[in-house]
């Protein structure tokens, strides 16, 4: 075991001499104002999600999971029947239920699906057959 050196006799390198000679900082004073005191418990309680928000979040997640796949299609319709769509749109607006053309067509499909077989056949027969395809170009 080497002999213990006296603290005064230990040589301090020059580059550390300035650090060794600086006085130590005084100890921190005890807090005097309420704002200086250390915080022991939170001032604001953590927000606990309400059960209604949790239920709403679960419902949103479920509705996003069941996203309806849309199908785009084009149809040919006589101008007279197409104008009936505009009349039905006006009628729906006057009845305080504004509707788009797409909504009217979908409502018609639902009405056809809800009909009895006899009523459905009568409705389909009431619609005249149309020539399908594009019209011929006149040269």
C-alpha cells in the first residue's frame, strides 16, 4: 500500500489550477414562495376519457372498417325520364328533404326491391324497351 500523500503536497497540473482555486457555489436556499416549492403532486388531474368517448371511438372504428365499396356505371335514359329526376328533386326540396339524383335512383331501386312479384313485373313492363349502344355517326 503506497503511503498517503498530504493534500497540500499534491501537485495540480496548470490547466486544472484555475478550476481548483474557484470557490464552491453556495448551497441552494430553501424555497420561500409557493412557486419555488418543488411540485410533489400534479396541479391538474389527468383527463380520464369518458365512457361515451370510448364508445364513440369504437363506433367510428367499426364504421371505418365496414366502408361501402362504390361502383360507378353509366346508363342511357330518355330525356323525358331524365327530366322526371329534376321534377323529383324539386318535389323532395319542397317537402324539406333535399335529394340528389343518385339518391332518387337508389330510392327507386329500394322501392322496386320491396314490391311484390306481381307489382314488380307490372312496373318493369310499364317501362318501354330502349335500343342500347351508341347511335350511329351520320357521315
